[in-house]
């Protein structure tokens, strides 16, 4: 698919020339003047992704100022992990990001392996790659439904989330868990693939491609979708560095950065991952890029299924995990989730519990600084579409 | 409005706003809801039958359990065939599905939304974390028992419960509604002071925007 | 990377340097020189991406360690810049002018660790907590379990076991004989 | 015929229309569900919903206008319906059709929305005025092509009485306005998309943007009234379109079949399209449909049409 979207470059400084007074780079809004209305979107709002709130000042239909409010999902994972043994962290970490839990599991187990100096066997690495790539597919399917749903096209959401459910079935076969898998543990993975898994996965890939063909025809080629998404929320290349934008959001603005290619982890170095970029940077370019990335993920899963070794150990020789003491040290492990760089910073002090674990979610900047910047000057009817097109995931922001 | 009536209202206001600083009182629902008993036994049975077949769920994803509501709404599990629909505003909803753990900031909104719902209203609490805290039992920011803050009709255990379990929970709720056992609205009225005491113990900052949903 | 360290060392005093992986390095600098180092790394060395800024509480030494994780898109290397600051009346210079999203992390650290960043925008605003009256919760001396038991109502019937003893008893009957588990590191 | 018989007949007719409209909305829900790949709710679900909303024990009100909002809405629905002859030649379903009723109906079609604006505005919720602003603007926009089409029809049949317009179309489908004045029908059908508020013109309720617009504060029995009206009003609009453009109906079965297929046009478009931005929607109506409407008038006055 070629780059269909064309939109004019707009600087990332919001255009506030229409509004009367500015002080310290912020508009002074006088609610008493009856020119502006304060409008809360969320946490109870069907258009807001997850459980977060956006406090808007609107002038008519146009957003003058936006402010995000976080913390509705704060569970203090990092504090709790300081009280848990290393192996007890695993039920917790996968709950940090609900649509795509495996990236968390991978990062934490890789951080522990890095600190303890453990080599993971070949087959386990392949299984991890498969798991990670499948979870990317699940997350993208959910996103696709959300993006269409935010523009009032419910049918796409029904189809793709229904399809995601079949991928969850595959996860269930593979790991025993539907949403939360806890598949990767330090030193390897828990289980091998069940019998007949490969055939079922290949069948599902074919079905998913059929569905995506329909989605492309109804959603991406739709004139209304194009007219609404093109030119919405343009991220300029300068903004990428300034705001720490990562993942598809950055790649849609021309930044060639994919951790799977630049810092290959598990087995991505041996796979043919292509760098997908676009230079437009608006919401439609992001949607298109994610759509292409989804196709690439399907390709990758096919390739991985062919290349997984049939036998071999799936776990390294591990010490007793129940009172496993990791030598003191600090590390940062990152992986490419569907939203971008997802990393874990782990500090160990030599005891059987981590000293500090920090989860760097990709939407940390996307949903706060970037959203507040991009939401200005758009219509309130586009806010939901903008939030979904940034692919924000509140639980990984407040953890 | 006679003097006695005004006294009554003032007494109620004093009860509910107790222990709050002056500037925060206006943010707080300060009138005890009225208890409304069923009108007639047989008529109520008919209404309950209709209510159980048309459950309007408040679309408020309070926790990670709401991820499983999405498959439930969509083509794989399709809750619409049981007469369950999402409604975007609490004024029109009759079922509140609390999706998992409730952080302090969220439980404030949960209480607000619950109070805005028009009775009879039902609460389904989803996930272990609403029952006893689940794996967040020692977290400083999540509550442990939901039934201390709002009355709960059905608990669904699991972390997180599968869509099948949710359907089973909804069916249990329907049975309870038809049997006339779901009087959570009146329970909230009767034990209003107790609920409010518990709520005030954890929620220190009652400031909220006027219409936060 | 070695040359980079030499260059920085020529500029300021580098307290420590270590290599964790091929693509992950840590340097430790003085508190007063941090802003200088960061702007040098950003403007001249190509470390343009700030992945995160976080704090670690070292209660025993009564120090906070702040970690600024940078990334260079050209040589594809992560560099963590560590700073140790005093724990009581913790204060740090704000870097919100260098990166437009740094204020978020500073707001979070202000709330969860009680580290002050003078001049950082919206640093006093609450981030995840609301109406919080205790000490900043991510500090090591804040006991979350005790707070939870004190504040939230416990449902009776919940029991906690020491995982090691419990699993030894219930699940691994042949614990000693299990080949997967080595006894020597107990 | 005495006035009391007429009132009795009108009562029967209104009940039939309401039941029909609600069933139709149940069928539409089912159709949408099929597009989504689901079973969907049972066809009688709208009735259960009405009983359920009516049976709420508490109803929060925000003042007098808040009471009047749903009442006005229902009055708009009733007014529209009661002046349209539903079945040509039937005494039972002729309602209060009289000379010049077309103008009255045109007024009543938009009356409900205005009344609703007053009521919902008192709800105090910021989404209500936003939804009302969108609703009224879109209404003014789609009113242009619709009015032009109606004027064209009135010129063509030289009458403002719906009964005589229907009478002129009798005698085979070659006499329908659909074939004698196709331009007017095109303009009117496009404006019907906006009137029925299915996607892409679902900007008033738009759950992802301003959940759910004007009725955001409506609860319990207020909502129940609105739902009843939704059934009645849907039926009234469809009957109006059938009478003006599709030759009316002589039996109940014909009426049901024709209105069903007219409605399906709106539903099929709605199932396949996303939502417009409000300003896109307004501009859409004021461009091509309005132009087609003007063309239809020119066609019928200067070229004489096909009749």
C-alpha cells in the first residue's frame, strides 16, 4: 500500500493565535466570560481509552486546552514487587499492560537473566519470540477495533475483537492462560507447544488475513475515515526526540527506530523484520503503518512456526527459584511492544527481593505530554480518534 | 415547605457531611436517598421479569477486568442476546460491573456513578481483587472489600474471570432479580451512615468536577 | 564508547563507569554537573532520546539514586547517567528544558518519592494519588502492607504462607530429589 | 363520521404505529448484529427496554422544562403521525388528514427536536447542549434538501394535501414520484439518512464523542417516553416518505413492506460507514443534496416532469 495520506506539515507548537491572552506559554482561560466550557472526558466515558480522564476547555466544538488526569489504575506494582521474591513478581508484571502482557514478562525475565548471568536455551528463545509476536497481533487487532469504533464504525471492532479471541484461544493452548499468560519465567519458558498447534496457528493466520482484507476495504479505504484521520494529530520529526515518542508513532513520522531491528533481542536478529516507516506523521499514516505492521507480524509468526526447533531444553539449569538471590547490579531491558519501547529497569541489591523495578511504558509520554499538545485546536469529535491513534494504554502509565 | 421538613433536611445534611471541611461539603452527596419499597407483589414480579431481561450495563471500565467485557460485548460471546447492553451514562444504567481492583481515585468515581444510577440498581463485582484484594491485598492504593463501600449483588471470582464466567455471573444476577433478592438500592439507603463512614475513611479528598463521567 | 567516556572524563569528574551489556552502559556523575553532562550528551554526542528518569531509594546510605536513561539512535546504545543525592530534603535540578516530557517524570518522583524539582512545571500537581496524607509511598520506609491492613477492611479467611516452606510441603514431595532444583544455593 | 369515532380510530392507529416502529427498531438491531457477526438481541427487546426504564423506582428531575422535554418530543412524534393518512382509502388509518396537512407535518417533524432542546438543556450536563447544538445544526442542514424535495412534490401534484398526493400516485408504480420526479426522491432519501441519524450522520448521539448527547440526563420514565416516541416517530417518518414518494399504501401489509424497505436504505448505509465530523455532515447536506433539490424543482416547473 502506498502512502495515501497527504497533509501539510504543522509545527508541534499548538496554534493559539486565535485565543486572546497567553501567559507563560499557557492561555489564560476565564470560565466566567462564558466563552469557554470546561468539559471532563472520563474516566467514565466510552471514547476514552482505558480508565483515564481528560479535562478539556472547549470553545464551541474546538478544544482550547487539554489536561490529562492519571492514576485511576494505580496499583503500586513497583512497591509491591519490592515486597515479593523474584519469582513472585511474575503474576504481577503481566498485569501492567492488559492487552499485551507478554512484553512485560519478557522484560522482567530478561532483566533477571541479565543480572544473574543466565543463558537461555535456543528453543526457549524461539518460543519466546513466538509468544511475543502473537501478543503483538492480539494487541494490534484490539487497537484496530478501537480506532474504527472511535470513529463510529462498530462493525470493525466486533470483527477484530472477535478475531483476537481466537488468538487468545491459541494462547490458552500454548500457555494455559487466556489473557495473562505467565509463560516466560527466568531461564526459559514453562511449556512446549502442544500437538497440532502449528497447523491451527497457520489456519488462524489465513483466517486473520481474510478478515484484514475486509478491514482494509471497509476501514482504511473509506473516504470518511480518510477525511477524518488525515491531518489529525500530526507528529513532526522534531517532536519525536523532544517528547521521547517511540514505536509506530515515531516511525510514522519518519524516525527509523524499531528495537526488533536496532537492538535485536530473543531471535529477532535472525528473522527478517522490515523497517516500516512513513513520513506523514498524521493519524491516518499511523493507522496504515500499524496495519502493515500487523501483516508483518503475521508473516513473522509463520516464519517462526517453521523455524522453532522440535527438541531441546526449554529451560536453563536454574537455582531454586523460591529463594533465588540475584547478585547486586542494575540493568535496563527493553522490547518493542505495539506501542513502542517497553522497558524494565531493575535494581538488585543481592537479596531475594528486587530493590527497585521500574516499568517504562511506551504510552507514558504519548498519553500525557503528547496528547496535551496534539489535542489543542481539534474538534472534540476527534479526540477519541486521536487518543486511539496514539495507542495509549493507561495501566502502563500509572502502574 | 414547613419548618419540620426543613429541620428534617438539615438533620440529614448534618449526618452525611459530618467530618468534612467546610469547602468540601458541597462536593458531597448530602441527602440520604429515599427508600422505595415495591408497590405490589405481583406487579413487582412482572417488573422484575422485565428488568432481568433488559440489563443496561454502565460502560465504565474501572479496572483491568473490563478487558474481558470487550470480548463479551463482541461477536464471540455476544451479551446482547441475553439482553445486556452497555449504556454510556449512569443515569440510564441499571447494572454496574466493577471491573476488578478499585484504586482510591477510582472508588470515588465508582461511588459517584453508583449514586447517580437510578434504582433499582445492581452491582456485579468482577475479579478476586474486589472480593478480598486478590494479589493487591497489600497495596496502599487499592481497596480490599468492595462490599464495604457499595452493596454488591454478585461476585465473580477469578483473575481475571473468563467471559463464560461473566455470563454465568449475569445469569445468577438474573435469577436473583427474578426472585426479588436484589434490593441493593434499599440496602444502601438503610445502611447509608455505615457506607458513608467507610467511604470517608479512605477517601480524604472529596473534590470532584460536577459531572465526571 | 570508551572514547566517549574519555571525552566526558576530560570535561568533568566521572565518579564511576560500568558496562552492563554491549548496548547498555552506566556512568555516575556529581549532582552539580548533571545538567552539564546531560546537555552535552544530548547536543553533542547524539543521545537524544530520554527513555526515563527514575529514582532508587537506598535507605541504608540515606541516598536517592536518580537514573537518567538516554539512548543514541546512531550507535544504538543506552547510557544510564546515575546521580546520588541526599535523602532528606531531597532536591534536584530540573531538566524540563532539555526534554519536553521530563516534567512528567519529575512530577511522578515528587509525588511518589518526595524529591523536589524546583522550577519544573506542574510539579506540585498530584499524579496518581489523591488526598494522600502519609509519607511519599515509594520510599523504602513506607510499609504498604501495614498501611493496607490499617486502612482497608480485610476479609477474614485469607492466609499467607511462606512460599518456600509451603511448596516444599504441599507440592514438591520429592523436593530433595528433584533434579531441577539444586540444594546448594539455599 | 363523528369526531369520537375518529379519535378512537386515531388511537388504534397510533398504537399500531408505535408497535410497528418498535418492532422495526428491534429488527434493525438484529440486522446490525448480523453485520457484526453476532446473534443480537431478540426482536421484542425494545418493548422490554421500555418496561424496564418505566419500572425504575426513582427518577431524578432537574426542573419543569426537564419534564416538558420528553413530552414535547412525544408531541412532535404524535403530531407528525396524526396528520398523515397511513393507508389510502382506509377509514381506520386515515388519521386527521386534511387540506394543507403537508405543511403541518413538515412543522411537526422538527418540533420534537426543538422541544427536546429545551428539556435537555435544563439537565445541566455539558454534553446535552453540545448534542443539541449538533442536532439542531444538522436538522437545519438536512431540512434544506428535504424541503426542496417536498416543494417539488407539492408543485408536481399541485396540492398540499397528502391524501391527494397519494391519490395522484395510484394506478401502478409508473405513477410514483420515484419515477415521475426522481431528482426530488434522491434529495429526500439523502436527507432521510440524516433524519434517521444512522451513521454517517449519527453525530447527535455519538457515544464515543459526547455520550450520548441530548438525553444524557434523561432517566427512568423520561427515557421511557423518549423510547416510545422513537418507535412512533420512526414509523411516522417512514409513512410520510412512503406517501410522498413511493405511492402510498392501500393495505397494512403494503404499508409495512414499503416502509421496511425504505428504512433499510438508511440501515444499510449506517452499517457500512463511520461517522462524519459535525461540520462535514452539515456541509454534505448543503452541497449536492440541496443542489439536486433545486434541480428537481426546476425540472418539475419548467420541464413539466413526466406527468
